[in-house]
């Protein structure tokens, strides 16, 4: 049984009722029921993810990390932000294969790249063509893993041809701590925020 994205219906922005100017792209949110995935929406495993802390601080100086998906969607609509991911489906995932379940249950990008081989990517270029109001695109992971880098390359090539700015960002997940100097003297949430802020377009 292939593993679809948990929020499959949202990936091509069919469920938004505004014209976005900014597109934020993640990687994959597995939708199998046996993974214990409690996310209500994108970046929704907030025990280990600071996305809904960092992004609202950039725009409105508020923290929505402990709010519901309804508040997250309202914030996005107010600020012209759309959210999607690079992958739609892992086609060769097997829900009764314990190794596959373990690989997805860890929610690590490297595990996806290393344990599976047949994928359906989200057609980000189509998303951008369908929403020409988007002029800023951000990927919430840094480069360095060829599988993900190649998917991102297709996006950046289109952006370069169409005068759309693009930027990779430090992951908003707790694994960002591995990039944080031991003497930083600030919280992880502030470290991620300070990393994102100078890379963001002018508001």
C-alpha cells in the first residue's frame, strides 16, 4: 500500500481561497494511520517543530505553535502564504513492512531518501504556473542530500526563468539543534528565527 501525504488534498493549493504571494515547501508528511502522526496540518508535530512559532513571529510578532490548524490557516490567508511539500506519495512503501513503518515513523528526510525508490513528487512547477501571484519560494531544509536537492533543483530552475525569488532555510524541526553552536546562548526557537529572518523577503 503506497504511503500518501497526510494532507494530499492541499498539496496543489486546491483548497485555498486566496491568491498567495509566498510558497513554503517542506518534504513529506506520511499519512498512514499506524504511524501515530498527530499533525493537524503542515508542520503540525509541534512538540518537535518550531515552524508555527518562527513564521508568525516574522510576519506578526506572534507565536502560533500551540494554536490549532484553524489559526494556522487564518494566519496564512492573512499574509498570502501557501504551504506544500516536495513529495505526494511514496509508491513502494508497504504498510505491513516493519522496516518501512519504522523508516516513516521517524519523520527523517534521510530515511525517506535511503529506504524507498519510487515516488510521486508534487508538481511544484505546475503550482507556480497555476498561481502566478507567487513571487517568493522557500524550502524548509538545507541542501546536501542528492534526492531532495534534485527535486528542489526543478523548482529553482523555473523560479530563475520567471523572476521568482527562492531560498533554502534551516529546518524548523528540533534537529536544527545540530547546527546550533554550543555557546549560542539563546533558545533553539530564537536560533531558528535568527537564521530565517535575514533570508526573508522584505515585508
